[in-house]
C-alpha cells in the first residue's frame, strides 16, 4: 500500500486534470465500505483529540501557532491515508465517471 500525498501521484490518474482527478477520488471515497470509513474516522479522532486537549491548556499566543501546526499535520497525514484507502476503488470510479 503506497502513500500518495497528491492525486497526481496515483498512476491511474496521471492523465486527468485536477478537477477530473478530484471528482474521481470523490467517487472512489463514496465506494468505501462502512468498516473502512469507520477506520478512517477513528484515525481522525485519534489524531485530533490529544492535540486539542493540549491546545485547551495553552495561552493565547501559542494557541494560534499550535492550531496551525495541528491543522497542517492533520492534512499531511490524513490526505495520504484517505488516498490509500480510496486507491482500490479508483478503477471503478474512472469507469463510472464521464471522463
């Protein structure tokens, strides 16, 4: 299972535009099974709860810096995980799309 940080790194999507890739990934994400969606949501919770509990105890100056750091980490970790889960449904999504 490879980790992709962008949709243009997925081999099946290299020939499509950014909008087309995003539409195909959205279709693939809709095809995720309930257990797969559950795992993704648990990972999100495990990533977000501890940092925000820590943020609740910080003073205002460091609070904003910490929020930005948590959000950046969230997007750099969750995007590859979501794309790796959706990767196995990409071919079906390409066939379903109008591209």
